[in-house]
C-alpha cells in the first residue's frame, strides 16, 4: 500500500465477519445486536423456514440456518456454533454461522459485483479481498429482502401473541 499524503484520513470500518460453510460474509457491526450460542436454540415448535427460536431481550425469536449459498436449511449443521441476532425493525432474527469475528480495518477497496452477478435476487452488494479469498459484503436490510425473511419475524410475533 502506498504512503498516505499529509492531510489524508483513512476510514476505519467496523464489520463482523460471519463464516457460513466456506462463505465469508461481512455485515456492518451495527447490524448485529448480539451473538448467542447455538446451544441456546429451542428447536421444538419452529415455524418454517426457521430451525428454532432463541430467547433475546425477554422474547423468543426465530432462527435461520443457511448454507454457504444463502439457501435456507431445515436443520442445524454441526459446524454452526454461533447465532447472531439481527435487528429487523419489527423485532429480531437469529442467523446461524460457524464463526464470528470483529474486524476493525482500514478502509480498503470494496468491489461492486460484476454486471453478470447483479440481480435482484442476491443480498450481496460488493466483494472485497480478504485473507486468501473474497468476502461478500451485505447488510441486514438486503438479507431480509433477499429471502423475505422479514415476514418470518412478523409471523413469529403473531404466533407468540395468539
């Protein structure tokens, strides 16, 4: 990396890196409210596509299990050890991942998706070189729009209040 010119400032980005199978997914740190243990998930009475529910802030919230291609799974793979709690605007949604790391990194180039990969059916907004590969960059809003997962939180709340 070249030397910085006087007066130039670098931006520090606070992101969390979620590993789901072989995929590395970066989300803004502010999108994640908490990280819970997968051991705290209650699997009985799950409302599909959720694989269970988890207690957070005095209520029970749905938990999703995705594969490395961001497709919903009907079970919890053994590699999933953490559940990140995403704020949805109407509550919370748990998302299972293999590992979570906090990254406070100097801003580096995020690359827009190639034109051929830009579709309305992807939550991935950009990619960036990370370690020995690429990390996908998204945020909670795009993840929720991607699979209609926001409706899952609303449906889960209706069931709890019935």
